[in-house]
C-alpha cells in the first residue's frame, strides 16, 4: 500500500464507522418512541427515515470501494468527489436549517444530535477537500 494514501484510508474508515453508528443504523433500527423520547418532532411515518438509512448504507459501500482502490495504490478521486458532494451538501443543509431555527422547538438531546451530526459531516467534507487538494 502506498503510504501517501494512508490518510485517505483512515478518513474513509472514520466516515464509514461514524456514519454507520451515528446515522445509518439508528435510522434503520430506532423505534419511533425513542425519537420522541430524544425530543425529535413526531413523524407520520418512519418510511422516509428508513429509506434514507438504507441509502446511507449504500453510500458507505461506495466509500469502502474507495478504501479498496487506495489499498491498490489508486487515488479514489471519484469516491472522494461523491463524499464531497454528499457531506458538503448535507452539512450545509443541516447548518442552514439550524441557523434558520428549524431545531429550536426540538428537545435538547435532539438539537445536540443534529448539531453534532452537522459538525461531523462538515468536518468530513473539509477533510476530503484537503485530501483532494493535496493529491493535485
């Protein structure tokens, strides 16, 4: 493995594990009563949340493909572009929603979770951007 690609592999593993534990699996498995207890607003159905969790798992499979590429010594530019669009877009949307007050009436735990997720996602986007600039 190319030593220059170790930071890429490390970042992709952080993204995979962090997102699986903090977003994808909870969205797929958490009962509605737990969301209520955490202070999230009630949802008429969890279908879209479950679908988003599954879509997130599909993205994580793509990130693992980037790890495989990097292990072969290839810079996974396409996977990182996907990650930049996904994380950058989601992070900005979450930040804009928070600044606009969307979370203001939510419970304290729900607000903390949304802002923590926002910062994690934006951090991943910035790290991806930095890695892509280093690879030029």
